[in-house]
């Protein structure tokens, strides 16, 4: 088991740019989502093209056409076999992308990147970086320290678009993340607003959330969160990172056997660990219903889920491990 902060960025010796996709990892490598993949060995017109660091790349979009995505991932597994991980703790391994340790070229730390950015004289910042710095200064009013925050994705890597890129901020530590959520619930800023119904509806349709979510329930749940909004008309997204001592899940401590589909209702007792990958809800009064439904979750009151049922899904104190595996026609299926 290895701890490695989610949302860090990794460039590989094969030219891939990857975002870290969990806080806990197997010994073989770091679980990631490839973000940009060079087109020299493999390409797809169904995926967006970008020109980054002197190279033509595909941006891996997991919400594109399912058939084309399946073809691309199968080609990827043949061209880059070292980056596909077969888990030995699952009887049927879902799809895991990993970067083997020996393939790592460079690691980009969100915390270190923000520290560097905040040291730049204000007069030298462009419009996008001015917004990032201004937003961070507002968040610092919560009582958290600069060391508790980081920047990630295009802003961290330096290939952002001044008029299009989001502000992606990470918060180190679950306690600190929940403290920030409380601050945002109670405080306002003239340049801050939250996504409205129409904006969540657009996101819902664009990202094909209808595959697994009821629209009205999804929008209602997302609208009341304080993790996505706009600062000076630029979209921001907040991510929680799990510190090593906070880990509720450690890779390899349990094994998973797929039994089948299950539907159940339960009462949420705690959503404290739901903000990281993999997420966890503590529940009570759980009751199995029928085999298959669409996800309709309400993180602060009750939960109604479907997914593959693992043989260890109930453990003492009704701690429910939620590893929701989306049902698709892909040979490989995302796990986290």
C-alpha cells in the first residue's frame, strides 16, 4: 500500500500526462486517469485534440461515445500495457490505469505549485492567475493556511487558457475540507456565486450523467454542495485530499468478490469520508430491495444505490464501502 495525494499531476517517460485518481495505491504504481495521451502511437477522432508542450495529444474523455471509447481503451491497453493494472484483490479486476514508479518522469505537486504562484508579484499575473490568487485569498479567510491548499490540472501545469480554464483547488485534509465547506456556507463574496439549476442541467447533459442519475435528484444534490461555483465568472471546483493518517481505506487490506447487482435503502449516519476516492458512507437501517435501479443519492439524509455487490459489503458497525462500478459495455470498467 502506498499513499500518494490525489489530484497531483504526473508526466511519464512515454509522454503521457496523468492526474492521480486516488489517495491509496497498490505497490505496482500510482492509480491515475490519463489526461493527455500522445497521438504518435494511438489516436482517436472521437476524443478532443490538444497541442500541449509541443505535442499533438488526445484528451481522454470518459463520457464520449461508448463504442469509440471502448475501441480506444483496448488499443491503449495494447500500446501501453504497463499502464493498465490487473488487481489481484478483485476476483474480476475493474479497469485501473496506473503509472509504474519506474515510468514516472516528473511529479507536479498542487501544494508546491500554489506556493510558487502566490510568490509572483501581482503586476506579473495574467487575468486567469489573478482570479486564482484572488479566490485563494478569499478562501484563506476561512482560517486555513496557504499550506492547506493547492492548485491542479491546467493551472498547475501552465497550459491553461486565460479565458476558458477552470480554477481547480485542492484542500489537504478532510477536517480542513469540511471546515472550508462550513465557511462557504456562511460567507459571501461579491465575485462568488454558485451554479444555478440551468448550469447543473447543462453539466448533467454534457457529461451523460443520465446514464446513472435521475436528473432532478442529481441537480438538487449538486446544487446544495459548495464545491463548484464561479469566481469572477470563472468556474471553480474544490477537491478534498486525504492525509495519510486519515485513510479509512488501505489498498490490499481486503479482497473483493463480485456477487451480483443489488438495490438497497439506508439511512446516512456520516458522510465524512464521502469526499475522497474511494468514498465511504456510514449507514444504518440498511435494507435490500430489488436488483437494478439508477443511482439516486442524497448524501445528508438517505441513500439509494445500485452497483456490483461485493462479498464484504457489510462489516461491523454498518460501515458501507461504496465502490460504485458503472454498468457499461466496455471490456474494462472504471472502479474508483
